[in-house]
């Protein structure tokens, strides 16, 4: 039984205890998270129902279908289905239990936060989809955990998480770039630079570096050049040549050994790149220090 049924009804509408018997509910004054477990929400299946709150549905598959204004809309994995208050819709019953997380945000609370963004003109969310922000689902999990383990300070933390979730959605819907994205990119590129320094002797590809940064190869190359000022390949090559100069100055290794230690596939490849960079062959460079 849900002992906070009044808070649930404030966000969801005239729902009954029996209709949400298969739903885990995590609710505060301004925001509620609803997770179907083992079965569908019967209120969601009711014909042409509405919600007094804004609704955001993060789907984990494409099996859930929603009837909205004469159209049947399928959910999209990792995308959020958005709907303004008081818009009639119907979740269609399926063969499998629904797999999604529904977030309801109090109308007044949502509009108060939206007013903080002069560039975000109010609009009616009418079944639009938006890509889920990377931190959205982890923050939802924090919210659910805090709801289940009420203790000193929980109310303040839940309020903070409610604000965070609300602003993630506003920025995603209106495509407002968060300053965090720039800082995050810098940390990811720094991690790649450390990877290059510690694996200089090994074969390193753009795909390897992109995996370290947790980006696609094309996005990684773009972000790396923006942050560092040169392409990943040129940065790797320059650092291998700088390392080679240091070893050559020491003068205790053969040219072929230097080439292998700095990650070049062959002595000839190393000599060609070194000569092009410094207008001097590796052998003549070493002799100049002798």
C-alpha cells in the first residue's frame, strides 16, 4: 500500500491504490518517480487519462506504445518522452511488462525553474522526444535511494535532486549547453594524454584513445583538437619524436631500439618522421651531441 497516495494523486491525477499496485513510487512535494515492476500501471492504461503534472518517460526499450491525439507512438530507448499537463493520452497494453521510468514534475515547480532561463520560451510538450542527458538516470537512482532511506538531511537532499533533475530536462529540451560539458571534456582529454604518455612504446590507434575518453572516434578527434590545438595523431607523433630525442641524446641505444621504444613500426618509418620534423636524421642528431 502506498501511504503517500495524496502526494501521488497531486502529481499523477485521480489514481487509486489498486491501479498502482505494480508500481514502485518515489514521491516528494514537487517531483515523483514511478517505476512499473512486474506489471503495468492500470491508471496509465485507462483511456484518455491526463496528469496535472509534467510527465517525462525514460524508456529502456521500444515496446511501450502510447496513443496520443490519434497517433500511436513507440518509446525510444535512452530517449525521454515529454508531455505537458492535462494532455489526454493512453498507454496501450502490451505482451511484456513495461520497462520505463516515469518522472512527474509539479507544474508550478517546473515553470518556476523554467523562468530562470530567459532563452527558453515556454512551449507545450506534446509527445516530443529528447535524448536523455548522461547524468539523468544516475540522478534518478540517487533520488529513489534517498526516498527509501529517509534520515536526517534527506528532505534537503531530495529537494536538491529534484532541482537537478528538473534543470537537466530543461537544458536538454531547449538544448542549453551546460558548463560542465566543457570541464568534463577537459578531464577526458587529460586522461587520454596520460594514456599516451604511459603507452608510448605500444601501438595506439584513434579508436584506442577514443575508448579511453569514452567517446566515438569522430567526436573524440573533434574534442581533442579543440582542447589541445592539434589532432590526436599529430600529438601522438610529436610526443614520440620528443621522447626519441631524449633517448638519442643519452646515446646508449641503437636507432632501431629507439624506434621500437617510441612506438614506431620500423626504423625507416621512424627515420622518415624524425627527419621531416627536425631536418636531421636520427643518426646525425645523435652525432651532434657526441
